[in-house]
C-alpha cells in the first residue's frame, strides 16, 4: 500500500476507532466505605481524542525502510509475517478531561457528617459522625492524560 492509500484509510477509519472507546476509572473510597467508590467510564469521544493520521501513515510506511540492508530486511520480513503495530500520536481536549473528572468527583465524593445533637422537648437527638470522601481530582487528571496519551485503556485507579 502506498503512503497516500494508507493516509486515506487512516483518515477515514481513525476517528471512529477512538470515538467509541472508553477509559475505565476505579475510585477507591477508602475509609468512607463502598458507597464512595465505584467504577466510572471516560469516553474518548467525550474528551475529543484525535489521532494524527499523517504521522501514523508515515510511521507505518517507514517501518522496515530505514537502516542498512540487513536490519531493514529483517524488519520488513517481520512486518510481513507477524504484522506491525503503529500507534498514532493522540491529542485530546484538556478542558474536557477536567470536566469528566469533575463529573466523576460529583458522583464519587461523599460529604463528611459531623457529630451533632439537638434537644426537642424532652428528647435528645444525636447524629453520629461519618467519614467522607474527597477524590484527588488533580491526580486523576494526570493519570487520565498519561493513559490516553499512551493509549493505555486498561484503566486507572484513584483514591
């Protein structure tokens, strides 16, 4: 396949390849218990993941075509027999990543319940304290950006 044929195919196919994928995010609730934790999804389409079709076509074309006769011949033969994976450079909307992390935090965070009491007539009402949970949004943003940049969709986990 020529460079232009590869570029045409990649330009046509890459947008759909990433739009339908998602990154699982596991939130570990810690002391707040299971109600604070959960598994959420960040859609790559929602965060505007885009692949550089030009770079991917060039990388695929260059595979096995550089170096000396021996090394390029071995690389070319390996590509024919075993195939070769070329991962395109990915870009994404950082503001959209922040919005998705805020969405997850809104669902996962649990406010602290302070101990309180009140008297109503001759009755005493006591509210027991309860631990809360506040997700580390900054860490999650960094992990999501790193995972998406490397196209590692195995998932990330945050406390």
